[in-house]
C-alpha cells in the first residue's frame, strides 16, 4: 500500500509596524509492505520573514529530509 500524507502551514500577523510571515510545506510518502510495517521519506521546505522597524528585515529558509519506519 502506498502512503501519501503531508502538511502545509502558512502564518501571517502584524502588530503595529512589526510583521511576521511564515510558510512550511512537508510532504510524506511511504510504503506499507506488511499488515504492520511501513517505511518512507519526509521532505520539508519553508521560509520565514520578520520586519521589525527600525531593525533590518530578517529572512530565513529551511530544508529537511528524514526517514521513518512504523510498526503498528
């Protein structure tokens, strides 16, 4: 059985002149080869931006790769 799952998250807020925006995308694919066993891969990308005047704008990006094994 092929497993497909994931998460998408977006966030934005503003308080006075301070602004914060974030985005994250994490798809997951796997394979269940037995009644109880499954394994797969998780990938993730995201970004975040903060504006806090008079400080400089801050931007960050992230990337992740992971594996999972599950027994149920």
